[in-house]
């Protein structure tokens, strides 16, 4: 049975946590419920992570800055969510409360996962043995704990078949988060214009990443702002059209990007050994060939996400909103 998506209705007494029991809101007892305890774990693990790194200044360079931003951002928003639930401020919150917490939890899980991989591989391994390295390793451990905590929240609070819930708690909604997150990573890798400016076909790929990102972001913002009824067409129809267009666009990018980056007939570099920059090994540096490969892999991942999104979104067309 498909999930029924409805407009947000806020209650100041209790709300379903997806953990088998209601979550008490507007009371300190919200912190003793399973979801409240899970969010306290998220708060504690991210706080410890950025505190360990800050105490020894182990966050130099772009990768260190990204990691510190991730932990501080996740800590701050989790604290806001706890304050809203403890004091029962859901009705005064400017965004849809049925959609916001799970949207943030999904982003936070992806942020902490990426940081738990990027920070040790591009920064920690290049640190000399000692107190700074030990703190950085410990911070990575707590980052992994934070990822698991946020991932558990997403798993437990996502929509179940037949449950009335917000769109962002459904599979298509969570896929929108994944699509925009992967697109952001792609943007980070293509920050060097020399990767694509020499070929019009590669510029098309960059346009695909940007257009699809904007469309997915619009869908997320419409739900967070509870503005889906403002569309001139039914929201499920809009989602299906968006997913179909993105699948077509990404399919072209999946063919064009590897063809022009790795095929010698089109000016590509088929072997990593041909990129002299890849022989270097130091912090903060990712060689051009590795960037091209990473973008090709991320393009394939996002295409799969959009395909799954298309399947689920098409089902929603037949569900009354």
C-alpha cells in the first residue's frame, strides 16, 4: 500500500517518532523518549568531535574546515530541534515540522559520513604521530558515532506503508536529499574550470548537474515551506516530471563525461599514470584525473537515485494528496 502524503498538522502534545511510541513534546520528558535520547547522542558526539579538533587546532585547510563546519552545523541544528520539542514551539517554527527534522537528519547523516571518510583520508593520515593526531583520530571516531545516530533517526522516523506523514519522510523525499547532496559533492570536484571549459559537451554536463540540483532543491523547499499547493499542477505530477527530466539529463551526462574525459579520441586521459599530478601525495590535494573519475562515479550514483525517485514518484501520481 503506498504512503499517503498530507499537509503538515502540528500538535503540541505528542507526535509519532516512528519508534513504536509517541514522543512527548512541550516538556523536558521529550529528552527521555527514545528519539530524544538519540538526539542527545547526536548532540554529544558532534560536540565532542569539534571540541577535540578545536583544542589542538587540527582543522587547517579546506578538508579540515569542511569537517569543523559539519560538526558545528549538525550540533547547532540538533540543539535547535531539541529546544523546539522541549518547549513545544513547533507551531511557531517557520518550516514544516513534519518535514524538517527528518530532512535535517538525512543531510546530517550524509554530512557526517562524508566527513568520517574525507577527514582521515585527506588530513589525519598526513599528521605526525602525537597529541594532535590522537585528537584527530578520536574526533573521527565520534564523527562515525554521529553518522550512525543520524542514520538511525532517518530509519526509525521515515514513513511506513499506509502511514500519513510529510513528503520528506517518504522514500522520494529522502532521495531528493541524496540527489542534492551528491550534486554538491560534484560541484566541489568541478570547482576547477579547466576540467570542462575546453569542451562544450562537458559544459553541458555541468549545466545538467546545476539544473537538476536546482529542481530537486525547489521540491525540498516547497515541502519545508508547506507550499506545494501553490503549484499550478498537482505536486505528485510535478515530482514525476522533475524525476523524468533529471533521469534523461543525467543519462546524457553519464555518457558524455567519461567519453570526453577518458577517451583519447575526444581529448581525454585514459590512464591515471598519464597525470603527473597524481604522483604527489600530501594533504588537501586531489589530482585532476581522480577528480574526473570521482565525478563520473557520482554521476552514476545520482542517475540511480533519480531512477529510483522516478519509480516512487510515479506511484504518488495515483495517490490523493
